[in-house]
């Protein structure tokens, strides 16, 4: 007689994407939809994000293969980071839906941070879940966050994080989107900016702005605007933007590895789906990355953490 594996459901409602993931019979199934942003705008107000999540969640969930599923645990991202005072209203939509699902199914509900979900998605998709049993350094690089954390095992939360470096001003994704908007690219600008940059042969000598392991990224936007006024081609501006981000991340990683020793290095977040950044950091540090579909905002990591917390093997 075949014993069916218990399944887990994960929900994530970030400021960019409505997403859900179902681990069914050991297989990951994802469904997600970007929040609608008007042409020329660089994001949404929180009230608008909550509204769109409420509208999109039923459609996102309906796309998952629930027939025959035996859900034993539900996970949800309830806040941006796993630290005191971390809060964004957009996550309330996901918490509401996940709570209703867990209550109706009579199964446990586990809450995690959006950042924990990003990191777990990388480890799952890269086949590196064993890192949850040891210390490692993880970068979370996105439109709302540019941080590095020291991650350690924790029986209550699967793993805990301590911020050890961050951007002191602009976030990496903001720099990408603002430079992209200046070049007439749609929001979010990451994929199109990468396509432009890959057309350029230019290599720039860039000294990142670092204060210990923290970085400052506002100068990237300012410099790109100046290059635009000087008539530099769009593809070279795109290359300069991404090479500047690479210089900052490289500098931060080097300092942290010197400070904490030779720990595994993990990169998560939508910005890290960029092939230019990935190739350089993987070559230099042997860093762990997710495939692009697990790099951008997704609920896969939340479903994985729910399974781990519930003692469900993956």
C-alpha cells in the first residue's frame, strides 16, 4: 500500500506579487501574478497593493492543482523581516487568506517573514536545504531590500537571521527601476535593463561606496542621469548601472567573509535573477543562487518552511 506524502500550502503577498505555492506529493507547484502598476509609475501605495492582492488571490490559488491534495500545514509571509517592528500592510491580505485556509482544513498555520521565504526558495531550488542546519550568509537584494544577514538554525522559526550589512539609502531594485524609467523601460525594469546591458561591450572601473560592510547606492542613479545627459548610449548606461551594483555586492561580500569566516554565501531576491550579477558572483565566491522563477517574489520558500516546521520531508 502506497502512503501519500502530506502536502503544504504557502502564500506570499509582497508589494510586487501575489503568489501561492503548493508542495503536492513532493513536487513544487507555483502560481503568481504581478501587481498592476500604471505606465511610468515605480510602484504602488500600500492600500492599492492590499486591494489588488484581495482581488488576485482567488485567481492565483485557483491555478494550483488542489485536487487530491492532502494539505497538512499552511505557511504565510506575515512581515518583511523576522525582526521587531517589521510591518507592511500588503502582507495582511495573505495572512487573512492563509488563516482561513488553515482553519477550514484544521491544520497548523506557520508564519514567516518574506525575507525568510526568499532565502528558503533559493536553498530549495538549488538543492541546498542542508544549509538550514548550519550558519551561512545570505543576501536579499530586491526593490524593497538590499541586506545581508547571518542565518543560523532555530527550532522555533526553522532559521533566524541577523542583519549584518545593508544599503544606507537606495535599494538595488530601486536603482534598477529608476534607471530603467529614465531609459523608458517598463516597470519592473530588471529584465529589460539586463537585455540592454548585454548589448554593451563597455567595462567600467567602479569603486563602490562602502561604510564598513554597508553600501550606498544613490550615486548609481545620479551617475546614470549624468551619463544620459552626456549622450552615453542606453545600453552602456544599463551596463554601468549593473556593474555598479555588482561592485557594491562584491565589496560587501568580501568584507563579510573576512569578518565571519568562510561561510556559504547565498543570494536571493528579484535583482539576483540578473545573469550578469549571478555569473560574476558565482565565479568569484561559488555563491548559491536560485533559478529566476525562484529569485523573484514567490511563495515557494514559504511552503518549504511550512513543511520544515511541520516535520514534513521534502
